[in-house]
C-alpha cells in the first residue's frame, strides 16, 4: 500500500487468537476473496516500498558523502508519520475509510512516478530526494490508520486473529524480498527502474480498493467534527495509563534504535565497500530475522510477559548496534543483522500489543495514530541526532552512544510497565444507561452531570480510592472538571460531578462505555447504600 509500516503489524485480536484455542486455520482468511486480493496486492506493494527504500538510500550515497544527508533520508521518511498520523487517525474514524485509502494510494503513486521521472532525466539532487521521500511517507502516514481499521470489515469475527497475523507475515516477507531485489535491480538497471516498479506496485492496491464495496454502517449519532475528534483522542490517551506507558517505552527504545537504520547505509558503503546488491543482502538478512521472530513470538509470549520480552529484545538490539560499530566481516555482520530483525519485530509487536489493548474500539484509530506519531517522531529525532554525531565523531562513536542509551532505556521497565492491567477488556458494553427523553439541542452546553451516592462512613476511604478509577473513565469519555464532594451536613452523602462540552458529547460518552468501564462502575455502585442506583442529574448552561 505504498508503504504499510511494520509499526502496526500486531493487534489485540492477533494476540487473542494466539493465546486462545480456535478451530480457525491460520490460512482461513485467504478464503475471503477481497481479503485475499488485498493481501496479495499489499505484499507486492510492500516489496516495491522496500525496493524504493534501497534505491533512495543508495542514490543519496551517490549524491552526497555527508553522513548527515544519509541519515536525513530516514528522518524524511519518519517525519510525515510524526506530523500526519494523528490527523489521519481522526479522519479514519469519521469519514469513509475506503475513499480515504484510495486517495492515499493515488498520492503515493503520483509521488513515486515523479521521483521516477526526475531520476530518469538526471535531475535528482539531495534536496529533491529528501522531498520525494517525505511525500511518499506522507502517503503512508495517511493510509496506516485506516488500513488497520478496515480488516474487521473483510473477514468474519473468528478470522480476525489469523487475518492480522497474515498481514504481519506479509510485511515481513516483503521485507526479506524487497531489499535484495531492489539491490539487484539497482546494479543492472539503475535507481529509476526501482522507483518505477514501486509506483506500479501501488496500482494493485488501488484496483482492489476500487472494486471493494464496503458494507454500510448504521450510526445512531452524527459523525464528530474534526477538531472535536482530535481533542477526544488526545483526552483518551491522557487518561489511559497503560497507553501512556507504551508511549514512554516507545520513546526509550526508538530514539536509540533509529541509529541502526540511519547509519546502516554508511557502514555498508564506506566501511564494507559494498555495492547496492550487498546492501540489499544486509537488509534481506534483517527481514529474515523479522520473519523468524514473527513465527517464534507466540511461543515466547507464553514463557515471557510483555516487559521481560521487551527488555530481552532491547538488549539484543543493543548488542547488534555494537556489532554494527566494530564488525567488518560481511557475513558475520549479516548474522548480527539477522538478530537485529528478530529483536526489532519483537519490540514492535510488544509495543503494538500494548497500544492496541489499551485503546477502545471507538477511538482505536486515533490512539494508534498517537502511538505512530510518537514512534516516528522518535525515529526522526533519533536519525538526525545519530547522523549529526557521526558527522563530527565518526560512525563507531555514534553507534556506541546509541548502544549505551538503549541499555539505559531498558531501565524504564521499572517505572512504566506494559503488563500492569492484564484483565483489561475494552469491548463496548451492551448495558446502556437510561437517558431521559429531553427536547434539548445536541450542541447545547456545557453540561454538568452529577451522581449522588450514600456511603457508610467505614467505607468512605475505600469508596474514594475506587472513585479514582471512575475519574479516568469519565475523563476518557470526555468529562472535565471531575470532582467528588462530601455533604458536611449529611455525613455519608457523596456527590460525583463532571462537565462535558455539550449534550451531544454526553450522549457519545454514554455510548462509548466499555466492559472495563462498567466493571469499575459496578464496583463504585456496590458502595451505594440504597435500593435505587444513583440517578444522574443534568445541569445545562442557559442559552
């Protein structure tokens, strides 16, 4: 799909499929015609993307010997994800995903075709190459969140886990084939042919998306406005502890891990004296390691929790960075690069799993977009740092500093854990809170909502501890100014109150309650000493 990045190859559905027994064959989703065609087209397109990456990196090496320019290729490829992933995630939640995906693929085709023409006519410069890399990655940033979101529309519920596992496998297959094939084509035909084949590879995805007729969905409430949806997504991330931990761990790994990708072309060209074919072989070894990692990860997850697996993979990646700094035997270094791919996919899948399982369905595209923004922002900043460091102090010094940072970054496991809430269930709840039939305009607000609880004095402390979880529930759904007050004239009377921006936002809040939210609400209401459950009171600002 122009570029389907491996930053989102594993989801909670896949993890559930791996951990729970199921009669569904791993290949069963391929029996669905649309999924099968899209899977094949995506593998072909991703092969073109990896070929294009080899072509861009190698062309920059021929145009400029400055390590900073070479590292900026990685930065130019990562920056659009940092800039556009969140807006794309918002759009994926509020507009027609199929049309949006078609637009993003046509964007990539036009950018790749322009790069082909400039390369064939000899008008490429370092600046033009960086702009082209930026534009193609912008198309990938647009397509990543909606592509992830359409998978449930292509297969049955039982096939979701195997379907997403197949997508992960396809990405790593393309990673193994694309770089080596791109290196060979570079050697015999030149970069323009690589860029042209990448442009053509996008057309298969465009054709499948054009022919696919998405089933209409029934929405009880009107779509959110763009900026309101952005605020809702950011508010959710701020009130989701596990997701915040994932973001911290993402920065701690990828700022330093980006050194391996940013400086690999320089090691291949300047330290090993390789041509494009040899560089492609090195990338193919990374891809093979990633494939092996994807195959072995289900077994590893049964023996190691997310935090232990993350730490072990981080230390393995640090070791490969050290090897990249000092090993100058081609095949021995390729052996280390194999473990680079293994560690890379282990870290990506672990962080993706944490991000997926900490995001409710209604905000999943936006939450994952925030994760992608942090991921690629870390890659962008890191690539620029290591390129600058290599320019002043040399490649080996830059890689050694990155290795040390990677080891120190692993210590974040002590404070920001990924497995702190293993029973989290963010499926939408079937139980809905009754709303009085009010003749009130949806945009009217703000609205102050309050609930009155009768609590025994002996339970007051435990009640307030439990209410801290309810605070996060209200804030994730759009509540602000949350507080709990005790009536000093009537001991045992506690009033929970929060504000939402409008009556429509409160309706959305109630519609978005998850199973985990209901469980927290049930624990809170268990303290309530009355036959009738707490009744909501609504205070609306006068017009």
